[in-house]
C-alpha cells in the first residue's frame, strides 16, 4: 500500500531526516585511517539513544538477511555495497566506506546513505562515488508531480551508462514514512514515462548504487553484507525525498 503524506507529516519526516543527515556527517568525519567500524557503530548507537530515536535496523529480519540485524547503522567497505554488517575492522588508507542509516522519530522515518573515501583517494574511486552523487541529483531533479516513477529510474540509469557502470535491479529505492520500507519500489534502471504517476505526498528513498565492473552481487558469509560479485569497489548515495506541488523536497539534508 502507498500512503500519501500530508504537508504536516512531511514536516515531521524532515525532522527525522535532519537527524539522519547529522549522524551521517559525523560518521563521515570520524572515518579516518585506523578507526574501527565498531567505533562508528557505537557512536551512532549512542546518538540514537540520546535523541530518543528508534533504529530501523535493530532487530530487522527481512527474508534476504540472516536476521535479526543487531546494529543501528550499515557500514560497507570497498566491494561491500549494501547492508554492511559492522565488524571488528580498522579502516585502511584508501578504503571506500558507505554508511547507510535509517531511524524513526515520533513515528516518522527517514533513510539516507553516503560514501566517503578514507585517507588517500584514488581517482577511479572518486569517479565512482561522484557517479552515484550525480545520479542521485539527476533522479531528484525529475522527482516532480506529474512525472512517472520510470523517469527517476531512467535518470539514474542514464548517469550510470555515461560513466560506463552496469546497473543492478535487485535492490533499489523504496517508499517510506511510518516504516522503513513501503511501496513503491524505485528501481535504478527504467524507462521514462513508465510506471506510476508521481503525486504530492509521495515520500521515497532514492538510492543509486554502482559497482565498478559488475551488476552482480553476492552475500557475504555473515549473511547480511552484499558485495560485488567480482570484488570491484562500490559506492552508494541516498536521500529521502518528498514529492510536493512545489517540486521535490529533500528531507535528509543537514
């Protein structure tokens, strides 16, 4: 079921989104050479408790995971791209780290992700991260009332094609609001003018993610972490966006 939100409800999601953006910025700043992933997890866990928020990840048990998930943030390194299980790992120079974070505050959810490069940047990794950021901006630009869901998907795919990156369709964006995953599914590949019409009040997480040389993913032995099938590095950018009569409103900005 797709639930359209009122302007007041979107404002409440914006409160949650600002907190999500704040935590992702803090985690990005903390991501230095030698920092352990569990230090980032415990920082996020402490901040969630201080804010009185509820983690959307803690005890999450979807069919594709080895649940329940007992962390509050997903941390994916290098060839890991989604659902990265925080673990005892010290970040190394040149690591590509994606942090994905979703919480609920006063019953309203926001979800976002960002990828940072730890220490010395390689141009090929910077290019990969930039491609997801550009794809996200392109998708948001067409997330307008009267357009179609396929316009968002096609915008993401067009950027990937320009960069020469393949696109996976198993995991993409999604609706959200009272829960982390609602309808509709927002594919990272599609055709313009197709799919449901975008209406004011629709709130979606748009999340382009690419691996450098493959669209195939495999599940790590931990049962959660999804990695590129060929071991190539990955990147992921995500915002929660509301469709409004005045255009797209990004809810997960600082």
